[in-house]
């Protein structure tokens, strides 16, 4: 391959890249123009003068539900939804989709729970709770020993054989 062929190949590659980039830019420009036109229509609708609100039609029949109706014993009738039968393919599709969504949510939850940041946070909190429990146990043991020794000092004047059945803790 000669240097002239290499130059022609490089020029062709640059031209191809330029063509692709110009096509992408043209597509983006068309989408931007379409969005601008849609926004202009929305702005025009929002800025248009508001006509007077239509007058509600007056019926001789009373309203079906009035919040301030005191003493009216009529309860609104709730409509019962009608169940439509599903064919086998639609049922299988619904079940498969729900199963996929459930599996995806479980997978996401497990990945998040087992992430290094979550494990480090859990390890830190467990270590903190263990230290707190150890300090609490140590404090309770010291308090129990203080009370035991105080009872011992107070009971020196009594007969030791009489206090054998006493529970210290």
C-alpha cells in the first residue's frame, strides 16, 4: 500500500465521520425545531385570552351527592367492577410479566443490600451496638457488685448462718 492510498483512505474516513456527524446534527436540529414549534403552540394557547367560563346547566333534579346535606339518609351506591374473563395467553403473559418484575425488584434489592457500602454500614452499626452492650453489661456488673458489698457490710453484725438462703443477685 502506497502513501497516496493511505492518504486517500484517511481522507475517506474523515469524510465518512463528517457525514455521520452532520446527519446526527441534522436530526438533533429537526427534533429541536419540532420541540420549539410544540412549545410555541403551547405558549400561544396559554397566552390566549380566557373566555368567560361556561354557565353550568341548571337541572331540576337535585345533585346526587351533596357534602352539606344534613339529615339525608341516602347513601351513594358504589358500582361493583365487573370482572372480565382472560384467555390463557393473556393470563400467562400477565403472570410472566409480574414474575419478571418481582424477580427484577428482588435482584435490585439484594444487589443494593449486599453492596460494599451497605455491608460496611451494617458492620459499623453492629460493632457500635456490641460495644454499647458490653459497656452496659460492665456497668450492671459493677452496680451489682456494689450492692452485694454494701449488703455484706451491712450484714456483718447479723448471724451469717441465718442469711445463707438469701439471693444476692
